[in-house]
C-alpha cells in the first residue's frame, strides 16, 4: 500500500511537470540563412528585383529604389533598398552639383524590422572614437538568434548602409566603404521582426546592380 501511494505521488508530480512544459510558449530562437520549411513564410521572385535607376539632367548622378513587401502575420513591412550611382563619363561635372553626390547602397525600413548589424571603430579627433554600424553580410547557412546584434539595440535609426563611397574629405578618418563594398558574391541579410527571425537573399555579384532573390520569415 505504501509503495502504491508513493508511485501515485510520483505520477502526479510528473504529470504536473509535463503539463507545465506543454503550456510553455515555443521559442524558435535561431535560424540559418537560406533555410526554410513549412514553418516559414517564403517568397522567391520570378525574376530578381533591382533598384530602378533614374538619372539627373546632367547624366551624372542616379538614384533608384527596390522595395520588398515583407508579408508577416502582423501585416506588411516595407523594406527599401536605395542605390546611388555616379556616371564615370560625367565625373568632371561633379563640382557643379551641391551637395556632392556619391555612390552608396542603403537599407531603409519603417518599423518592426531589425536587421543584423556589425560595426567598425573610427577615430573622431582629440583621442575620441565612435562606432559606425553597417548591415552585416551573412553566408549561406550562417546562424542568427535572438542574441544577435540588431539595430533596435543600437539606435532609433531606420536606415543603415551596406556600402558607400563618400567624398574623400568627408566622414570620420579611417572609415571603410562598408562590408558589402566590392563583395562580389551572394550574401544574406538576417533580421528580427517582432521576435520572428528571417533572412533576405541578395546577389551582390555586381554591386552597381544588386539583385534581391528571395526572403523568408518564421511563421
């Protein structure tokens, strides 16, 4: 009888622990770049999209945008890639334009989108230094999780560079052109959307014509 009572108590304890685990929310706290299954919302473009460039009247400077309409369970999030280019055949006209244009590729977003970032330390004079953040290029199957460095933990800015080539007399001393500059390969942007992790696949083989291939986000 004593053994029966002891076994009954153990069964009650084990059942309580199991029920407690069943009630705990499932946490999908890591994903790999390029991977998707039925637990993801996934979209691949029939033809990769690129910024549509519009040149100025001098045929010197062009600006273009490509927008991703990221579909999530909470609605649509617009992610905008902004590309700036200079025409080398018209570079002699650059002094006639103010402010001086320069090439760059930036990522902009409105809300609920936190891309994985990296930084470099630059010197700003009088012994001071500052951190300059950029979108981090990630390799296929690289892992991100909730502890990755997201822009929401850095500042309120909703715009970050992939690469840029500013005029030589501007910007902090020692600042590079960014991690995507001359990165002639396919890379990924990792992101966090309200706790849901995802990725964007970018073909940067030709940095003057980046191509957005596909994206996925945990459902």
